C-alpha cells in the first residue's frame, strides 16, 4: 500500500512554508509514513486538513 500525498496548491504551499504548525504536522505525517503506521498517517492527514481550513478562514 503506497502513500501518495496530494500536491498542495501554490497558496497552500506558501502557507505551509510560513506556518510552523503546518511544517510540524507534515513532518509527523512523513515520520508515520516512514514507520508504515498508516493509521497515524490518516490521523495526521485529518489534522493537516483541519489546520489548513483555519488558514483559509483567516481574513
């Protein structure tokens, strides 16, 4: 089972580079994938999506 991350849009990529929380969550997801802990990968994907939704909600 391969883990394929979706490619972020340029706006999402820009936010990820600026936001430490985004970088930390993505790092955790990559560590979980490397450890083949797919349940944890899913957990991180949900956390990343929720966190990025907050970026979009900010003015």
